[in-house]
């Protein structure tokens, strides 16, 4: 599995569950569709470094708790940074989709609202410094 997806899983897990030890992270990770073996300490150190370089947050060891915590870099992560949250959610939806397909005989999902293609158009227009006009 890709390092990016595993790092996104770690970010999401620490956001949801709060401070966790590596043992606890691995316990949760075993139930993930990304699981391909426990995360070893050296690998986790590389994931922590990748997270700090790639996202507006980093994973820090809290010696008082003996656990890892997710810390948002306030210089990079503005309050209510919905773009970052949206992108993070998009990766988690992929993981939930795989898990849903695995258990499709036990659950029934409603049709998901669409709109992701609109976000792509808006981001491309912003990147190309083009003007958009929308009606809805």
C-alpha cells in the first residue's frame, strides 16, 4: 500500500481517537483496508517525517502520556481550513469504499451525493487564474 494512504490513515486515526501508542495505532490499523502487516517503529518514524513534510500537521510523541499526538502547524493550517479537511476526507472515502465493498452483503448504502468533479474545475480555474460564473 502507498505511504501516502497509510499516512492519511494515521492522521485521520489520531484526529478521531486522540493520543495513541504505536501498539494502539497498530491495533486499529489491523481493521483497516490498508493493513498489510504491523507498522514497525522505524517505518513509523519515516511516516512521521513524511506527514510533517507533506501536511500542515505533524505527529509528536508526548512523553507524559507515552503516546503520539497529532499537532496542527498553525502557520500552515488556518482555523477552519476546509480545503485541507476536504482533501483529507476524500482519501478516507476511498478507504471506506473498499471496506463497504468487502461487507456489501451486510450493508446497504444510499447513493452518494456527487460534486467532486465541480471541485476539480474550481481548483483548476483558480490555478489558471480564470474567472468562474456559477448558477445554482
